[in-house]
C-alpha cells in the first residue's frame, strides 16, 4: 500500500513548465487519493525540511498502522 508520495522540489520547480507539471501531479495524486507531500530542498537555511516533512507524513504513517495488512 502506498502511504504517501514525497517529492523533493529544487529550483527547477520555479520554471513555467515545471509549475504546469507540478499542478498536473497534484491533480493526479488527489484523484488517486494518495497523500502527496512536497519538500523544498532550496530553503535549507530557512527551515529544516527534513523535520517539516517528517511532521507532515507522521499522521499518514500512523493512520496505516491501524489498518490491517493485506
């Protein structure tokens, strides 16, 4: 089972073609009901992205622990 998808966003995600692709991916993940988390790798000095990403996915992982394994 897919718990979530994490995408690492670098500066290329600011380009017009990547913005379009990212919006498409957001839509696909929503339609597939797959939790989708973006982690910026460009703001390393501003925010500890590893901890921010961990905090976003922690509830997703916790929710799967209560579900039966197939």
